[in-house]
C-alpha cells in the first residue's frame, strides 16, 4: 500500500521487455554500471537473490565520499518484484539503523514494461529528508542509466 506521507515513487513506461531490466537489477556487474546517478558510481555490489540474502552496495562520490549500504532482500519474484531493506542485515538480522525499504515492480505491458520503484520510509521526516537529497532527480537519472544499459544487452 502506497502512503504518500511515507513513500517516494518513481514510475515509468519503458519500451523494453522485463528481462533486460531484471538482469540490470539482479546482476552485480550490471547494477554497478547504473545504480546511482553520475558522477557518483557503485564500486562494489553483492547480492544473493533470496529472502534474507545480502543486498549490499558501496557508492562513491566525485570527491571521494563513500556510502556503504548493506541490507537484505525481503522478497524476490523473478522478473516481477524485488523488495530489499537496510532495516535488516543478511539472514534477517536487525540493523542498528535504517534508511528505507525499496520495492521495485516490473509489469509486462504490451511490448514494454511498466516500471515502479518505491522508497518506503518509517517516518515522514525520513521521507522528506530523502526527497530533499534529490530522490526524484537522482532516481530519475539512475533509471535513465538503467534503460540505456538494458537497451545495450
């Protein structure tokens, strides 16, 4: 259920089938190529596609900033849905702090895909902070990069 007070959402109709988009989301070598907007980049990515399996990235900024993020998958429905969170570590171990839970849905739509990426937050303040950090612009640019990479596969 979408809660506009807690959740941020990006939706797109993408003129590609689900398979290459799914590959870009689920293969670490591909995820590293698009997952954050340039000039930021993902230098490390690890994932085990199963509930409780690791979902970990390290993002590096143009000035050497480093943001590691480790969490786990909550749900993996091949070529349909990914749910991951940093509220839990691999094996469903509680994390000391949490930023968000991500939900990515891929819906076949004729010759393309309806793509929906949501960031769920525990509080309105956390949602507002994420939005102020540039959620819409950043996730939009990353999605453009996702589409370009998926098109090349």
